[in-house]
C-alpha cells in the first residue's frame, strides 16, 4: 500500500447527468479546490458558480491529489486513465465513480499500484434526482486505508457510502444492483400488460401492488413516475446505458459459470427497444416492447 498524499486539490473528470451534480456538491461541501474536465463547455460554465475551474487531463493528472472519474463506460475510463498515466505520481489516488467491468477495474488498479498510485472503484446508484440532492448510494471497492482516505469526499455526494471489499467489489455490487433493476422493470411491464388485458388499468394496479408484498423501489420510481404515464425522457438512464451495464453482469456471470436466463431475457428486451428506436430513452421504455398500447 502506497503512502497517500493529503488531499488538497481535487480533480473531477466527466460532467454528465450524474457527474455534474456530484462535482457541484463536492465543490460546495468539500472545502477543497476543485478542477474539472469535460468535452463540453456548458457544464463547466454552470459549475463555475460553485468555484469549479476548468483544466485539461494533463493538468489534473499533475496537480490533483485525488481524481474522480464519472464517465459513460469502461472504455472511456480506460482511455482517460491511459491519457493521465504519464503525469500521475506516487501518493495520488484515482476513484472511478462510473460503472466499469470488474476485470478491467482490477487490471487498472493493479497497474496503477505499481506506480504507487492508489485506485478505488466507487460506482453510484439511485436516480439523477438523488444525484441533484446529494443522496446517492456509493459502493466502494478499495483497500481499507484508501476507503478511509476518500470517505469524506464521497460523503459530500452520497448519503450511503458502503465499503464492499477490495478493488472491483464496488463494481460487482453496482452491476448486480442494476441487473436486478432491469429484470424487475421487465417483470413490472409484464404485470402492466397482463393487468390491462384483464380489465385493471395500470393507474389502479401499481398503487395497489405498492401497498402489498409486491412493492419495490422500481415500482415506486420507474413504474409510478415513468411507466404509468408512459413518459420515457432522454438524458435519463437510457436503454443503451442499461444494455452496457447488463452486458457487464452477463460477462461476470459467464466468467463465474452461473446461468442467468432472466438477465439474458432482460437484455433481449432492451435490445428490442433499441431496435425500435428507443436507445436514447429512459430504459423503462421496455414497456413499449412488452405492452405496446
């Protein structure tokens, strides 16, 4: 385990739907200077009011004691880490809050450790509204000393920060969380389809089930807020993002020798939603595949 530098300046890379509010909370609540990088100017301009300043990847790698990533997928994380790697120095810490493949996460962690750079995976769960409120669930894979080092920073963005084990374990928990969400969403769509064809509208079905043992976060959030009004906005957690995360779960299942027909069926439905032109829409749009009204 390397000796970690005290956290002075913090870098944040990736200011998308989740990353922008996370960076904003960090700047307002963390008490440390924050510099950020994104391919778009607009989020940087909005975050300037919170004291965030723009920087290049090279500047972040050389200046920051702690660097957080919030990127679309594992390929993007791999590319950004590779771009920063020549400038990284012993004692720094890189934290990936994206959802990335477990094997890739562990490979990058091991590679950076050889340079004396600590690495942690800290993917986030809950909605973009929770991100805006600073109420995310954050699942962390890290050495215990690294977890203790980064915990105060993560607390600025989330209300539930859990140490899940060594590097990669945060990704395991997050990926399986999402696998359950996608299967639950598909099951909810099936219930809506069957209920509607048997005389019970979704407006009656969902609130009633929510009072019984069939209740779930997916029912109250995805079901009541999106599937009931059949409102599937863009710039939410899209069908394509869902397919990406579920592909990581399927890779993990295959490597573990576990058969997961339920997850594979959920993937087929997401793929069909994308084929029908819903790739950029909020992933509960699978309702339109299962129950075309």
